[in-house]
C-alpha cells in the first residue's frame, strides 16, 4: 500500500469513524462530458 493510499484511509477513517475502502479509478468520463448531476459526483461512474 502506498503513502497516498494509506493517508487516504487515515483521513477517511477520521472523517467517518469507520474503516474505508479505497478504490482506484482506472477509467472515467471527463468532467466536461458529464451532466450537472454527474459532475457533482465525479467518482460515481468510476471503472
């Protein structure tokens, strides 16, 4: 696990008081090609 991943887990744990899962996004639709509701949740369509 890299430094960024471990720091992300620490921040997520601090914010939610729960164990969080880290998901690596390999491919996503560019923000300029999204509707407003999808723009506001950019990781929703993460593959």
